[in-house]
């Protein structure tokens, strides 16, 4: 039995889904947000470094580049307005040898192509003054990189969305999406509940490809099938004294940004994430990976001893590219040309998804407008 009809249904209450819920509930009535877990942000959105990226690494013209650059500015603004804990720490990308020094120049050039013009080279002498424990030939400094309390950010989104009338339903897994005239019939929890909606926004993160498949889209033909890429973190005790985020030169093919030293708002240092493609969503950190972590970190923090690091936590990235495959951009698309008008898919929203969440929400709002305005 069909009990209700909504204008907009958002699937997935990670940071992106919550940002979309806030944006759309301020513009439209009858907005529903569904989340299969018991609360919001329990998967990718709570298992990351909490970094507000500047938009340095991404290929020019990619959504990742444009949305990250805009999102960096907007996140700082919303943090000030809503008193969300954050800190503009700045980031040092360090070169351990002459080859990596050449890579720093390439990184700066790419950043400038993306409109990031505040990077500066840091000499070895100046680096020692900024970070006495860090060793490198040279560094590239990004002053607009920072850290954020992502839970506080998500909390602010959900409170604003609810105050604007959005309905948030937890323990609600979408198990069916069926086109029905100008609407979609949505099945929740294997038929426990059914309703209709005019617009469906799929931002289900690690499960977004399966949600798209549930609607009838061939995810292999469209290149939507996700690869799970696990990022492990190790902590260190005693924690080294750092004032900035410290990153090595990134890996090839943008698989990740290398095992870097991140700070939380309490000043605690963690190392990670690395990149480990996995078949299942499983978050145990294998302590045997500690050797590789130490070897990577000791290149720029030689004072860290192997016995000081221990397994911490992990997260899983919903990547569109597998190992050795070409770098992929976010997929944010209205599937009208595929015969699904009003179905908006967000697939492969990994880093910099946190930084980009507000402009992603505005981008989606423009797509929604063609159906509801």
C-alpha cells in the first residue's frame, strides 16, 4: 500500500546527504532523508582525516577540483557562522629527494591551473623553523588547508534540515526503486514501507552503485561499479609535536595522498591513510602494516621509532577506479538521458567529498530545480 508521496527523497545520511537535505529543505517542502544505519554519518563520513582540502591535486576541469576549491571557502565560512570547531593548520607537502622536489613544482602548477594561487615553496631552513621534527629537502606550503570537527558539521546540517521541515528516517534501507509514471515507488526494508517520490537523490556512499542498480541502471555499462579502497591509520605514542599537517609527495595515479601526518583538534597525531583495495566492508587494522607505515613516515619524521606506532582506525573509500586504472572524477548526474528523469546519482564521492559537500549540495539543487521549480 502506498502511504505517502514526497517531492524529494534523499538516500544516504553521510555528510553529503545531510548537506543536500539542508539545502533542499530550505527551498522545497516534503523532503525525506533515508538512512539505513541507526544514525547519520556512520560510514565514510566518520572514518577519515577530517581535513578541509584546498583543491591542489585534482586534474583541471574535474568536478573534484572546482567543488573542492569552492567548498574550502564555504566550509570556513559556515564554521565561523555556526561555531563549528575547526583550525586552519596549513599543510606542508614535503620532498625527501631531488626527484620529489621536481614533483612539488608539478603540484604547484596543477594547483594554479585549478585557481589555487596561495601555495609557496618552503626552504629547508624555513621548514626547520616551522616544524623542527620534520626532515625534507624542500616543502610546498598550503595555508588554506585545515581540519574540522566533521560530526559537529553534520549535526548542524541535520538540525537545520529538520527545522526547515525535512523528515529524517533511520533504520530505513532502500530495497526497491520502481519508476511509476512521473514518480518513483520506493520500497524500504524489503517492503516494510512503500511511498512515491517525484525526485530521488542517490548519495548512498559505499552503496550508491547498488542503489543505482536497484533502480534498473546497468552499473557496469555506465562505469558506476565501486571499488572499496581501505585506508588504515596508525597512531603514535608519545605524539610528536606538529603544528601543521605533513604530507609526502602523492602516489601515482592519485590512489591516495600517501601516508601523511594528520592532526585532530586536540593536537593528537595520526598517520595515514594508506591504500588497500578490499572485497568487503571490514574495518580491522592489520598491525602487520605497521612496518610499511613506519618506513614511509620515517622519511620525513625520523624521530618516530618503529615501536611507537600502533593500529588506530580505518575507513573505506568508494572509488570508481581500481588499482592501476585511470583517475576518475565524481559522478553527479541526472539520469534523464538514460530514461530515468528525476533520478540523480552521486557515485564515487570520496575525498574531497567532505570539503566539497556544500557546493555538491548546491550543484544537486540546480539539477532538482528542473523538476520542481
